[in-house]
C-alpha cells in the first residue's frame, strides 16, 4: 500500500469513506463472475490528497481481489491508468 491507509467502510462490492456523514470517496467493484470483478467507478471529493485517496481505494480492492483469487477488469479511467503504468498490479488485470 502506498501512503497511509484510510479507514474505508465496505458495503457489498463498494468501499467508501465518509466524514460527518458526507461521502468523501468510493470505489465500486461489481462481480462479473466467479473469476472476475469490475473496477467500475472511483470517485473522490475535491481535496488536496485526491489522487492518494483514489490510489488507496484501488489498492484496497487489489488486496480484496488477491484474497478472493479474482481478476479485475478496469472500467474506471484512473484504474485503467494504474494498470497501464504500474507493473506490480498487472497480475490482477483480467485478460
């Protein structure tokens, strides 16, 4: 994990961060089948560390996918960018 891990909450196939009951960040990763999840949507509110929080959401889903032994199909542009530029996560990408 890069940086300090935020305390994300999980609700089904969604991780999110709230502050005073306001949504601050989320990633959705719906199940396609037994072997594949989508990285459908990453959103972070305007904040100075926006890219860091987005990366932490991404990394948290990578960890969940590793435990579940599933591949990830990135639909979100930020997730596609990470898969294209970070060789360490390529093994999780659905082919």
